[in-house]
């Protein structure tokens, strides 16, 4: 090959590589990591910054931390800029010590002190987390409703934290919420679940809601008598699909295009929740991290939309790729197949 042809070939390869890089920078990547009924959701923005919501369980030879690091490797990142702890139950904060042993972390975000001091497991998880913060190696943010988190590449607005909620409708929202009439009234939850740090993430025209394990009573306070949030494209189903959450006042009113449930085989995916999601207005697909044994064949979503089917766990994740125009796709790593969604 002549020198001239070699130079032309090099220029073509450089241009193709640059175009691919530019295309990747326009996308938001989200990895819903299988942590067996806990939560660990990794966001990587077009600006190259990363946010991990929760860290899964402790123990199991570092299983959950390893799976999070594997997702980070898929995403092409070598550190996690922000870790948001929704609340201090073990399935959300427990994996922190094992995570930081395996990948650098910049800043932790939480709702403030643990309030569920009567529960030994919760206290243990919180104390281990506080011990880590006390090393001074990490930045720390205590978030409050109405705060915007300092993450480049999208807007992350705090909706709930430490039992408090945003006290006004978002811009352009605030319509009367008729679904409040179909939601039963429940007693106030006294656990850390009700103090979950929840966020609404906006990426161009795309809106993603993750309220952690926020409970039914708090959902009603947030959404009644008016819908403060409006509609969303992607709902991370609260509380792993347990029926302590997912009231019609929230789920039906926000009209999610897609719902993603981070349930385990034996935790989350309650029958009543799975049943209710079959009738959510405007819902195109319910995706599940696991087949729910409680739900059984009649209530689980279609097999194509389940990352880990019935039987031994394989640690498969769900991977979402979004564009600023509001379009996105979801890949099932078990099957290798994806489904695309038009902007709505």
C-alpha cells in the first residue's frame, strides 16, 4: 500500500472513531444492576459523569459490588463520581464498604441521619457508612427537596428526602389528580423507607423518576390533591414492587411510558403490584430484573422483558440507552435483545 493510501485510510479511521465518540457523548446510559431485590442503578451522562443510586447488599463475597463494577466497566468508566443512598436499609446502603474497595468514589449523597434506630440491621448499615465518611476521603452532600444535584449531563431534582417532599408543583404541572380517589388511605410509615431520597432526572425531553422505597402514604402526600410531577417516561418502580408503595395516586397519574422493577425472585414483585401495572394508563412495557415467584406465570411481565428468568440467578442486568429527544431503548442482557421506544 502506498503512503498516500495509508494516510487516507488513517484519516477515514480517525473520522469514523471521532463520529462514534461524538455519538456516544450524546447518549445517557443507565444500567439496572441485579442485586437480588435491592437497588443499584448506574447512570453515565454524556458529559462523562456517573451517578450510582444505591449499592445493594453486603456479604455474598462482594457479589453486588462486583456486579456494579462490571456495569461500570461496560460503561467505560473507572470511577463513580456520585453515589446516592436513598435510605439506610441494608439492601440499599449495605454494599458501600465493598464497593469502595473495588472502585474509586468521589461524593456520597444522602438524606441525613438515620431515623430508624430501633432496627439493628439498619443501624449496622448506617454505622458502617458513617465510619467510611469519617475517613475524610469522600465528599458528602445532604440533599433536601428542591435541591438540584451537581451532576453534569442531566438535571437531577430532589423530590423527597428525610420524610419531606417538594411543596409546590413543578413548572407547567399541578393539575387535579383524579387518581387520588382510587387510592386507599394508609397509616404513616415510620421506617427509613418513608425518608427515601427520591429524584426526578431530566435529560432533554426524557424524564426518569426514582423515589427509592418511598411509601404509599408519602406518595399520597406528594401527589394529592394535585399532580406535582406531571408525566414521566421511565419509572423505577418504588420499593422493588412491594405493595407498600405504587399507589394509583402516583403510578397512574404520572403515566409512565416504561416501568422498570428491580425485584428479586423472592423479594418484591408483589401480586397486587404486578396486577396494578397491567392497567397503568399509557404504560408500554413493564421490565423486571427477576421473575417474581409470588407473581407466578399469570402476573409476571412477558419473558422477553425479564432479565433473570425462573431458576438460579445469573446476575443479568437491564441496560437503557436514551437520547435527548426523548427516544430510548432497553436491552435485556439475558437475551441480547432490545426494544426501542419513540419520544413521547
